[in-house]
C-alpha cells in the first residue's frame, strides 16, 4: 500500500519493484519488530547491510521508516503524508529522480513467545 501511494505522489518516473529490496525490507522490519526497536542503524548494523545481504546492487540508497502505533500516522496514506511533509530528508528520499527501485515492508510487533529470525 505505501509503495502504491508513494508512486502516485512522485512527479518523476515511477519506481520499479525489486525482489532483493523486498527481502531486505522484510528482514529489517522483522528485526526491528522482534527487538521492539526503531532505527536505521541497529546494533551497529546500518540499513544498507540488509540490502547488501539480500544481494541488491546499488550506488545510492535511502530508507524511510515509520512506526504507526501511537502516532497520527495510523494509515499508509498518513505515513506517506508525514514523509512528504518532513523536513528531515524523507520527502527527498521519495522524490529523488535518480533512484529506480523501491520496496516497502511492514511488520507487527510479535508476541514474546515468537521465534527469533536466523
């Protein structure tokens, strides 16, 4: 949903779906949810590490993350709206005409009895 909304907002060419980025986003989202953490860098591991591990080749990379619980951004539309209004680089990351691919992932926080990700 976030990917489709973002594509509609871009005044430049649409971003392509990318399976390697999908896997990186899925793993990073799961890792953050499992640990109750929310950051681009966790345990000294930058978000680009997830992208490298998924086999994605890149020259320039960015990441927008959002935590919807307990915020005004309770829908995918609201999350994208917050990014577009952001003065912290989120809008620039979405609108950069040089970027060609994107992927979004979401993850609910697991219960304490969930298994950890290998």
